C-alpha cells in the first residue's frame, strides 16, 4: 500500500470513527489525523491499521480501537505544558499521539519486544522506560496526566499517587463485565474515577482486582 492510501484511510478513520463518536477535541483529532498509525502495527497488519477493531501486536497485547484512544485523550484534557505518563506503551502509538499534545511524555512498557519496537518508533519524542506497569514510573513523577492504555480491572494506588495535585488519570476499566472508559482527578490526597462511556478496549496484563477476604 502507498502513503497516499494510508493517508486516505487515516482521513476515513477521523470522519467515521472519531467525529461520529464524540471525539471532538480539535487537537486530539489533528494528532490522530497526522500520526501514521500503520507504523505502530506489525508489517503484516498494515492494511488493518485503521479498522475499528483491536490489532494484535504480539505477546498477547493489542492496539486499542481508535475510538477508545481518541476518547481517553479527549477526557484527559492534555495541555501543551503537561507532563504525561503512558502506562502500557505497547507499540508506542498512544505515546506518539500524546507527544503531539504535551510538553513531555514518559511511556512505560514491561514487554521487552514491544518496548524495543516502541523505542524505535518514538525515538527523540518520548522517553521509553521499562518496568512493571502496575508500579508506574515514580522517577519522573509528578505527572499532569497518567493514561493507562488498555482495559484494567482496577487502578493500583501507585498510579494516582504519581499525579500532581489536580492531575488526571484516564483508563478503560472493567465494570460489571463491561468495558467502560473512566477519568479521575487527584485533589490533595483524594482520588476517584468517574465512568463516562461504554467502549471496547484491549486488556492490559497485571491489573487483576485484588481478591477480598471472605469469612
């Protein structure tokens, strides 16, 4: 496929998958209309890069639907002076989008093969770090935004703890068996999540809800 073909597919994604689902933030739309999504999927899946379905990246991981990515970036309200942590860098796509919107981006990945690919894809624009996703990356905290790039059962305390006061955390969370997008804001020591949309998202490993003790 040619660059012109991918450009046409990118325009179609914006019109059919973003604008029709409420992704209306002009900066987010512009970033998603610019960043070449095909560069962040395996070569054999380039033709699928702009489909509205998850795309396998390897190692049991997937690239989120454009709708989920666009809605999370919009809800996070990323400003040009913001410092961002992307948890679950995957192939680096969401981190590359965040780099179009923010002052600085740290992208955390624990899968070495994905980390290597992402590091190449976002070189010079994003700081790619390796470590357990559930622990975040305290070395570069505090962050204005933490974006968990995938579906989780719960948000570990370590992640909102790395937010600046007034910082936001955006994620997809499993709620009563359904994937729902959520946004939370840290105020002092308090943090809570508000669900704002039902949307399919690809699961991240390691975020199982802790089991509670039952008598």
